[in-house]
C-alpha cells in the first residue's frame, strides 16, 4: 500500500492474499489524472537485415515517395506486397535501416501475424507495446483502442520515428498503428492493401527476382565457385525456385552443406519434389515448399525432429532453452548444436539476443511436418514440455521478484522440465517476464484446448509480479479469464479464488471498480461455501479497496476493520497489518489523524515482526504524515527520516518522494523555508523519476514550493 498526507495511493507487495492495491487519490471521491508524460527512451526494435540483391529500383521508388511526403509535410506510408518468400520484409528492412541517422526517435516493429496459427495480432495489443516502448508508463496506457490510438499519435506527433508493420492482414488492422508527425511507416503483406490509399499510402508490389539476380543470390549463398562453373544448372535451379529469394536461399544452403555435390543433382531433386508438392500449393508457394522439403529430408534425424517440434511453438520467437526442453534429455548444449544446423540450412532466422524465429512459410512447413511425422502422443508431449518450460521459468522469475507471493502449487508433466535463466535480481526477472509475455500468453490461451488446463491458471498466477508492477492490463485480464475458466473446469476452489482476487485487482487497477467488487464478492461466497475462513477474510481487504475506489469510504472502513481483526485470527498477521494500513490511509483521507496514527502504528509494529521491512517503512511514512497533521513535528520528523533511510536502501523512489515531501512539510511548519524548498524540489525530482510528476502528491508539493518561492506560506 501507498499512503500520503491527504489521500491514498496503494501498491500491492508480497502475497496476493492480504496485500492491497490502489491507484489514484481519494478525497471522499475519486480523482484520476490522465495527463501523460512519456519518459525519454528510444526503442530500436528492427530485426537484423540480410544481404539483398537487385532491388535498387524498388528502393529508389520508396525513397522518391518519402521525399515527396517530406516536401508535403505529411507522414510517409508505403505498403509492400508480394508472394510469401519474395523478400518483402528484407526489402522493407533494407530501406528503413538506412533511415536511422535521420530518425533519432527510434524504430518500432510489430509482426501483425496474418499467417499466425492464433490469428492476426490485435491492434490494441500492438499499440500497448508501442506506447510502452516510447516511454509511456504501463499505468498510463489507456484501456480502449480509440484512446490508445489517440495517445500514440500524440506521442509521435513531434518525434521522428520509423515503423515496420510486418505481415499485415487488412488495412483495418494497420490503420490504428499509423503514427503522426514526420514519421515513416512501411507495411508488408501478401495481399495488396488498397484500403490504405486514403491514408496517402504508396503501394509497391514486389515480383520474384529476375533469373540473373536469382543466380547472383545463389552464388552469394554458396560462396564457392560452383555457380560460375555450372551457370546453366544454376539458372535452371533458380527458375525451379520461381525466383523467390527464400526458396533460392534454402536450396543454396542445402548445396553449401554438400560442397562436393553438383548443382545438377539439386536440379533433378527439386524438379521431382516440385511436381510431388504441386497439389499442396497455397498461393503459389509450392516452389518454397519443395525447397523446404528437400532441406528437411537432408537434416540429421535429431535436427529434423527438433525442426518439426519447434513448429508447434505457439509464440512468435523463442530462446535456445525452448529447444532444450524439446530435446529428449533437455541438454541445452545439444539443442544449441541442432539449432545451428537449422540456421545453416536457412530454416531459422536470427531474432537477436540468442533468440530464433521462423519465416511464416517455414513455420507452416515445420508444423505440417510435425502433423505428418509425429504421432499425436508425441505432439502432445512436446506441447506440454513447451508449456512446462514457460511455467517453470515464469515461476522462477516470480520467486526472484516476490518470494512471498509463491504459495500456490505448480503441476508439471513428464520431464525434462527446462528452466530459462530469468535473471538474478528483480529488475532482470521483470525484464525476462516482459520479453516472454507474448509467448507465455500464447501458452495460456492454448492450455485448456491442449489438454492441460492447470497450466492456464498457474501461468496467470506466476505472471502476477509482472502485472502488478508493469500493469499490462489487457494481458492481466485475458490471463485471469483463461485461468478462471480452467480452475472452474477442474473444480479447483483454491485456484478459482486466486483467479478471482488477482483478476479483480487487475480490474481495480484499470478503473473497473464495480467489476472488481463483483469478483471479490464472488470469491467471498466461494470461500464461505468451502468453509475457508482465511480465504474469506482476505476478500474483506479487497472489497474494502473496491468500495474505497467507489467513494464509499465508511463502507470501506468497515471492510478493512473486519479484515484487520479476522486475518490474524486465521493465521495471516501480515495481511492483517496491511489491512490496518488501508484503515490508516482512509482515515487520514477523511481527516481522522488520530485514528490514522493508531492503525499505522499497529501496522508498523506487526510488519517489522513479520520481516516485511518495506511495508513497515511505508507504515512509518504514514505515521509521519499523521503526526504532521496533528502538529507533532518532532515525532513526524523522526518517523519520516527513519522511513526514508530504509526506503533509500531499496531504491523505492516513489515512497522516498512521499517521505521527503513529509519532511518538507515539517520544515515548513517550523518556519525553515530554505530546507522546505530543498525537500520539495527533491521530492519533485523523485516523483518525475518514476513518472509520477503529475500525481496529486507531486502537484501538492509543486503548489507549496511555488508559495514558498513567492514569499508566502500554505497551511
């Protein structure tokens, strides 16, 4: 919980049960500050580019369009269309990478997933990622698509950024993702997108390579003298690949692995394979499929099996530990070697930072091979190992970030269970969870239909520290909806209660106070029916928070009081102490300083006894504010200084700002204007460092500082 002089702004820490969450300020009603101040950070998200041949005409056309848009002072928008494997993304990246010196605002990238097994990406989810990458805090990302679009355009209006929207499904999917200002956006799609014409889009359709260029690409891939020595066979080979760069590179990689083999041997094999796969062609991709099938058949058995099992991975990219989880013995060293074979065969792409991804056609091919060559039981085992990998890794990150939260069980299938390195400290673990969030959410959505529903609620539970601290409200809601459905399907009362309370706190944080109260009340009935008195007592705290946010302060106080009394009786003293902090917060907001002092003091003592030094320090800050309200200046100064010492060692800047602001108030009451001004300035710097410069506490400090600088005072 967070508390301040005139209102309350709470943050949950520790276990989900008994801890509390609140955002905003309470003055008998609710105030929501919607002004956004993006942090100065620069995203560079583009994948690495690869060598490209014979696209100078297309690059020149794109540059002419950009120059014209610049002269007309409008954003640059280009849509690159063409067959799968024709090199649309390679062309777009080659163009956009050259613009980096002129666009210091950063590069944004999104795979819109037109070919994804889970369906195209939702614009609202992509916008959430873009806004966070541009420095908008997770707390300030709006809930609706329209609001996110408006904020995105406001943030990019005066910022020179370049955006790549890869593999788009429709113009409607793209339109909310178009930035404003002097920006450049490239869209790639297998289909033409005439709907973007009204947005000033320049359409560029990419054709397959001419034979001479395709031969050049083959020679570049082989890096030996065979193309020069066998020019006719090389030309026949690239014609069989239909001039598609992906097919040429795959065929070239196959030849490169066999330096003694003549190109004519590959020509005969590809001709036979092309005819065999003719009936399987989709959108004229049979040439790519033929090349992929030849490369697949040439892989060693272990590499071929890893290839097809990786095709079952539900997310957009993956680390090497996923491959280790799919290997029989879970040995990461063996997995790395097999991954290198897949890269050498041009079947995997480098996603940067030792991560890997498939071209969409290659992923489709790998998935098809898994269905053809793996028995159903083996496919199910592979899916479970992928899910277990993410569950074990997310649970490890959860333990690093918030060890007190880890109370629910974890169920794993048959091994090996491979855990990724989620970092050694809370910041690194949070970063790991955020980087893997798309993969984890894909597993959450897949878990029930795949036959392991417990994974859904357990992964949602493991993601709690990330949701709490970085506020991914869309994923928070989705994960807990899936987890709740899974818990009910399993008849697991404990899991259902956790999904209701954790999910309810997400609803509370995103402003759906009525919905949150409804979920907390459902959890209360569930625990009551199950005879779980402790679980029921924990919901009192949650219901109090929802009532507080709804402005029903007397009702909230009643819930907090009951929680503070009942929780220790049922064995959770720490949660009872946190309920007392909520009581103190609310009492101070209502002008009841003596009551706030009593409850904060009791909470402080208990939290110290429970070893929760962080929340004990927060209680000391609240004690200081209550003492200040009662004009007990010596006592207030001691309490606030003690809290500040503890919080400084934890780099808890928001809580530090509140303690420093209280010390400024003490100095002001004592008539020490110089010290008060210094403290107010320090508090404002701390608020700004955690993106709270427009919070009510910061505004109060700013008003008081202005009054002091003007020679007056403020009571």
